[in-house]
């Protein structure tokens, strides 16, 4: 009775092995790789499109994704195939028809360039938003109209969020100048008085350093020890990176490092900002600020500096203004005195008393008060790399209605329309590359979404975004966690989830590096990858250090989409594959060298290759 069963099992195993070997030698279409297909400098031809696709078919690819990339060069290298122009539409239609003829699939990136979602059709109101604020100190009682300073306005767009008043924290309204410091600095010709006079409408300009690799400093020597609990710099500087160190001393000789402000942003518009970092509370007779070189090296307008009140450390990360760091969820170990904490019941909501002209119909009791005016404006981030004719603002990633507008009025919706019956048959996938859009900290319905998701009103807690402590440090950390969690939920649902929903209605699948390597924004990566059809990672060829930033490549994040695929039941784990800098390859690396790089990613969970 056992022999026939064994024979049948052996026969079945033999057939499976034969089938596996046959499919390995001649892979079925579904198992073949795809490739990004760069349409460079808006300069393609129908003949070139046909030759490209025929070559892809000949070497065994199953499909291509149109990626409109700008690479610069002389005028003669530029074409007229600008996204949504008649020439571009004609080229895409030709590509789709040729893909159908050749049995290939057609895909597209989600916008001009390889990274982002947006374009010229996105207005500042529909773009990624950031929280901005300004403050004013007043002495009560007040029963009059008070002019509030205007927070930053980018690209002509601004909306108010809230106006909140609270008892002024000790030291916060005390100008550094009133402490009678002696000032020394290695920056020649600078009068520091405008930066320490308590007037944040005046400023001192720190010139562009002669040597962009050397730091500069200013030292304040006080007659008596002063309180040090933070570093707050109100500046305007057109740089991507800025680092400032705070040091203290009792004798002006031996210095102790108290804290460091570090700001990094990939894209930005020239604006005014407050850089903040909390430090362990202490007193000191000497306070030193060390300005490390900015990148690029540019002048800085310094409106005001102070260090006397307490603020939360790592506030820029914890308020989602810079990319997430592994330690972001660790509660601060700072010891904050009760005097430096703002009781929730002492916060007065004056939002309804703000007049259209920016004046506040102010009613406050006796005492010293700080009024914070919060608003939001576009963060100015644009899709890239794209030409001047194709670039535009990134769409608001937390607003489902903005995403619908982006789809219907932008590149993807129009492609679905003019490709007609080929949509969902030949045009079947859209790619969102790794996140290079910077951080988004607000959307027009944020407070409404926050209260629905977190179960309480977050308006008074907005004060914590400035680094100030509301309630106590534990409650402050809890709100900031809820704030980041809400941002992450909205991006997952209203960006990745909404994009997938709209594409699926057209018969198109969404693949995305959501959000990509290095935790480039404040989201839950696994949650985001679960919102799309094909979770995707990326891996790079390694090589010599890139000259400007010293990056060697060789990184990958394949495990993230592989985990998400298991958690959410996805069958395909895709990878943007073998990405490299030009100086890493240059036709110097060949398949024998590259195969182990790919094999490692198969071991990490990848089962589909998309060449880049």
C-alpha cells in the first residue's frame, strides 16, 4: 500500500523540480525584472522610445516605469516634452502602444523627477505645511488691542491656528543685555547689541565666514552667575545645515559642553526660524556660543538669542521638524524646575480674539504674560529633480482632499484619461520613490483630526512645539508623542493610502518606498508600507566615497518592506535595485561583482527587481 504513494510523491517532486529548473532557465513574465526608464531633460523621440522598449524586451525585462528626470546641461540638451504638454502626451501614448505591441507593462513615477508627489498645479494652500509662530511679552492687566508680530509667510500663503497666553517663564523676557555682559568674539566688526536687546525685530548680521571650514564664537562674561537652561536663536539664514554649540565656564578657561542645536533640511525657502535646544539647568559666569560652519556658507541674520529659561531637549526631532532618530521615543532625562513648567489651567486661549488685521483684542489679568501666535504656511518643498518647467510644490501629504486634487488635475489623472483603454491593461503601476520632501508638521484640519484620533483637544498643548514644558515633562512628552503619531497616521492614510485607493479604481497598482531609507520623515514605516500594493525597498552599490558628502553608498532597507509584506499579506517585495553614484560604476562593475549584491537582497526578502 505504501509503494504507490511513495511513487506518486516521487513523481510529483520530480515534476516540480523539472518545472522549477525550466522556469529558472526561462522565467515566466511575472518573475522578470522591471526598470526605471529615465526620460531625461524632457527630450525624447518616438524612435528612441521604440528602440528602448525593443531592447528591454530583448534582454528579458517585463516592464518600464517612465521617470521624468532633469539632468541639466547646455540648451541643446533640453527638449520640449514638458509634463502634460501636447508633445509629452503624444510621447506617452506612443510608449503605451509600443508596450502593448511588445507585451511589456508601463508604469510611471508619481510626479516630475523621481521623488515626491506634486507639480505646477499645486498651490501653496494645497502644499506641505509647517507650523510657524512668533511671541510677544506683555504686562497685565491688559484690556486693549495689542499688535501681534506676524509669523513667517512663505510664497504669499499663511493661515492662523491659535493664539495662546501663559505666565512668562523666569528669565525668558529678560534680555541678555540687561545682565551687563562683556562680549568677546572672533568675528570681526560685529556689534552684538541688536541680538541681545530683547527686541526681536532688530538683528545683527553675522557675515559669511572667510574660511567655510572654520567655526566662530562669541563669549558672554557676566558680573554674577546667570541661569542657563536652553539655547534659543531667532535667525534667518539660507542654509541647509546649521549647528551651534552652547558651552559654559566658571573661569573662561575650562569649558563644559551644555548642548548643541543641529538643524538639517533638504529643501527650504528663505525664512525666519527659531532654533531651540534644551540643556541641563545650571548657572555660569561665562557662556559661549560656537557657530559651526553652515552648508552652504552664508551670512546669518541673528534677531535674538537667549538661554535663561528651560526648554525640552531634542525638540526639533520631537516636534517632527527634522527626520526621526532612534532615540526620539526616549523620554527626556532633564530635571525641570516647577517654576519653568506651565500649568495647563494657566493657559488662556485667545484665538477667538484675534482680529483680521493681526491685532489681538486682548484681555489678560495682572502679571507678566507671553502671547504665542501660531500659524501655518507652505514649507516650500518642491518635487525633484525636475526642470523649471515641470517642478512645483509638493502636495499636502496629510490632506485627502489635496491628494484628490493632485491626482485629478495633475500628471497621473491626466495619464489615466488620455491613455483610455490602455489604463489598467498596459499602464498598470505607479511608483513613489523614497521620501525626499522634508518634514511636514501641519495640515489645515490637523486639530480636528488630532482630537478625533487622540481623544482630547490639542490646541493648548501646541505650546510644547516651542520646547516649553506644559504640565510637566512627562505630559509634554506624551503630547509630543501623540502629535507625531497623528502626523504619521495622516501621512500613511491620506498620502499612501489615498493614492492607492485612487489608482486601484483605475486598475493600477501602487508601489512605494514608503518612506525609504534613513527614516526621512516622522512616520511608522511598516504602517506606510502596509497601505500600498507593492512594498518596495532600495539598495545601493558601494564604492569610493562621494566627494562632496563622503557617502560610500552600499546601504539598503530591504528588510522593512519584507517585514511589511509578512505583516500585511503582500506577495511581492520589490526593490529599487543596484542604485549608484556615477563615480561608483562608470561601467567598471560587471555582473560577477554585482551578483552577490543582489543575492544578499534576495536573502533579505526581495523577490522582484526594479533596476535603477
